[in-house]
C-alpha cells in the first residue's frame, strides 16, 4: 500500500526528497527507499565489513535491514583495524548515542545475539545497530525504522573501542 504524500511525510518519490548529503537537518518522516538516505558516511574495519556480509547470508529477516546493510557495505570506507580512528564505532565498541533527541543511551555494539546482554548491548543486525556501526563520534545520521519512518541518531561518544585499546600508548616504542 502506498502512503499518501503530505507535507509531514517525505517519500522518495517526492521532488527534493533524495537526501544525498545528510546535513543533520533532515525532517523525520516517511521514506520508501534506503537509497534516498545515501551515501552513508561511515568507516568499517575489514572484520566489521566481513561480519556484515555474514549477516546478509545468515540472519536478515527484513528486506529493509538487508537493503540498509547492502547500502552501508557499498558506501563504507574500509580501514585496517590498526588504522581505524579511535572515535569510530566498531564491533564490540561501547558507544553513547541518542535517538530523536531523547536521553543518551549506552550500549556495546555486538555482531551476534549470543554475545548480547539485553540491557547492555545493541546487536548490529538491527536497523539502529547497523546505522551506528562505522559512524564517527559527533556524527548525526538518519535512522530508518521498520515502519518506514525516519528519525535521527546522534553518536555522542565512543567510550571504548577494542582496536584503540590494543594499540600501545602514545610515546611508547614498539619492539620489532
């Protein structure tokens, strides 16, 4: 069923509805197509990229989630784990974020449900999880919802990133 085009519902078929350079001022509404939100500005490690591909093969029940993962994989800048900046949300990062201006939430991004502790983790194989994966602290992004509406997510902080934790402290000399 096609939704009516009204002032408070923005669809991908309306003039001006294509959001190719998200500015943080996107009016929440309804979008029928993930492509209207592209390109996604994100950075993925090789591990996160491979695991996202695995989600497509194993456990994606939602066509919308599948399309969002595919778009993210296509738009992402690949970075080596050793080179990823410490303010990028990677798998197993502890992140602080806000959805639609609500109070901050703190979770660990996990790739698989068996890693999840309900109140402390956010599975990557959800619309919110895949949106946050690869974002940079301080970045805002449109958030697709299962009902086709679009909100906004703000990644406030990376409280812990495993790749950064494995690096030696600055000023130390690594042995060869």
